[in-house]
C-alpha cells in the first residue's frame, strides 16, 4: 500500500495501479482490498479510466456495511459524479500546440488563457510587422536578425507554452474531480 501511495503522490498513477493490481493478484486475503480501493479509484481517475473507476467505486460502496437506503443514496451520488457531462473535459496538449502552430496564441486560448493568447498573437504580429518594415526599407540584416530571429523564438515558445498550459489545465481539472471523489468518501465512509 505504501509503495502504491508513494507512486500516486509522485504523479505516477500507472505504476501505483500496477502495484495495487499486483497485490490484488497475489493476495488471498480479500478483506484487505477495501483499504486499497480509495487509492485505486483516485489512480483510475488520474489515468482517465472513468468506467473502471466507477465500477471500483460501486464495488467499494458494496463492501461497506451500509443500510440499503444509505447504499442506494451513495450509489446515486457516484452515478451522478461519473455521469458523462460531469466528467472533466480534458484538453489535448498536442492540439493546443498545433493550434498555436497555425495561429500564434490560439493554443493558449484553447487551454483557457484567452488574455495570454491574445497577447501572444499581438506580440508575434508586431514582430512580423517590424521585420516586414525593416526588409521593405532595405534593412535586411536588422529585419532578419532582429525581426525574424526574435519571431522564431516567440513563435516556438508560444507553441510550447500552449502545450504546458493545456497540461496544467488538465491537472487542475483532475484535482477538482478527485476532490469531489474525496469528499464523497470522507463524508460517507469510515476510514
């Protein structure tokens, strides 16, 4: 359990799940499985295995000694929590990067940072305008080095930033979702 918990806390949910599954496979004492279930549910949420997480949550509820009314109430809460519209809508880091590849700043907007995306677009547009102005006035070296060289850095940096923002947004969404799972577990289960 401790090794699985350490993997989970280190952000390695797949490894934590592997250790939990290994324990389930090797152990003959199924009464200890109940201890692992909250961690397993969180790991399944982190790895976006929503159906398996719901199945395990339902199983965890049924392992408890609840009255039939209380069990039904908690199962309804779990069903509501894992209902498709209530699941986190995660952003694709690759999609954010590709949006910024075609329109600088669009990836930041996709990741939920509209102001940063607009600012990125304005900065890149200004640099291209400066480079074009310098080249038009026959200041080729200044236009190329100061304009296009700087644009190259901001353009590629904007793509990487968009991917990073999408990943950060996903972490926030998963933390929020797991906090809802935690509140159901902490409010209704004896741990």
